[in-house]
C-alpha cells in the first residue's frame, strides 16, 4: 500500500508538505504542488478518507436533495442525480441523497452534523419554504431551479421561459394559430414549482406575440388522463392543430390517442415536447423537442459547489439556453407560415 512517505520520496519533498497539499492548510508553491500531485497520480496513492477529513475539516461528501413524488418524472430526476454523482467523483467526493420530504430538518441534519461539504437542492418552488434556511447557512449550496427571489442564492436551470417560447415560435412559423399546451400535473402548479411556472409564462407570452389562440391544460401523468384530455382537445370543430407537451410520461400515450381521434401526426396535428431527447426519439414518430439538459445541469451544479469550496468566483444565476431539435412530428398547416401579429 502506498503511503504519504512514498509520495514524499517520489516528489522529493517532506511528508508534511504532502499533507499540506492534501489538506490545503498551508500555501504551497505551484511548482511543488504540481510535483506532489504528479507523484500521487503516478503512484496511485489514495488518502484514507477518515484521516483526510480530520486533517482538512472536510467530509468529501456532497448532499443532493431530490424529489421523489408521484407527479415528478423519476427517470429525469435520476439523470440529474447520476450526473451529479459522476461529477462529484471527479473531485474525489461522494454524494449523500436526501429526499424532498426531509425538508428543512434534512438540511439542518447535514449542516449541524458536518456530514457534507456542500448541498445541491432540486425541485425549487417560487416561494420555497427552505429558502430562509438556505440563505442563513454558512455552507456552500446550489439550487437546481430558480425561486421568484434568488437574492443570496446560487442557482442553475434551463431557461424554461425561453424553451416554451421557442416551441410556440416554431409552430407559429409553420402556420399554426390554435395551440394547446398539455402541462405538468396539477399538483406541480399548485406548489408553484419554478420550472412549470416559467414554461406556462413563456407559452402565453409567445402566444400573445404571435397572435395565437392558446390554452394550457394540466394533466395527471397517466395514460388514461392523456386519452381523456386528447379526446377533449382534439374533438371535431375545436380547431387545435398543434400540441406542446410538457409532461414527458404521457407523450407516447398522447401520440397514440391522437391516432385514435383520427389525427395523423404531423399531417393533421403537430406535436412539440419539452423533454429529454431519449423520450422525444419515439420509435414510430420522432418528436420535435426542446431537450432538458439534465446531465449538463447536474455536472455544472457540482462545479458551482466546487468553486464555492475553493473560494473561486462564480455566477449567482446560470440560465442554460434552450435548443429546439426539429423532428418528424411537426409540419406546416393552413394559414400563412411565419405570419406575425397584427
């Protein structure tokens, strides 16, 4: 087993210098630090976790608070979690999972027990009850999601307002003038979850800009709810020619229900979704979508924590711009494509 003394001999320094490089307790010249780090890599030295924690007052653990609810898409949540774990390991940190239900008590347990060096919090509401505590902590913290008042917080998310606006713009340019959005489950709006509120705002703002008749219908994440809503929205005479889906568990059910209603996609009905690419790449009808960059957000949340821990500068808010990928589910319809509001 490689020991600190072996690393010191290999780097041509004292064992105490190696300890200071590992703990960060003293300033070491960049040249010496590089020699020690190179020796650690070449010898494959792994510091003992308990000793390292005692020496550095660090646990080398990050806490990640994730939502586990029936109305939250668990596969996407797991994408965020896997990305955060992978990024944390690159920084020699492990990840402790907390659930949303633990709330403020879970956060206090982590902080008071010095269990984690930093915290990532998901499923942020506009007026989240955890915000006063998070602002009071002298502890690095990053929110995946942005509350109504982000002052004093570090946040990262997809620009969901711009995402839904991009969906509307794409359909407007194809000539669609009556669009229905099938939204998240009703409970998500009742909690004022930030991403859902911003999707709705972007949808209606863009519809006004393009002179489009727009409706938003929340939907439970079940096939039966999707079929019932499709029957109502796609009834003859209502004139809906396009759907925007922000409820990924029911996307496939909606495509099937549209066919049952006698609507061909994209000839009679265009469909756009805000969802991960792997969900949009439907085996029968690949769906035009704005991707949710869960992997990038999870990784960058960890990097923001590492910047805080290292005392580096970092942006208080990071909005990732949306990317719309056109696939086979959208096409031009009646009306003048690209027409602007009068």
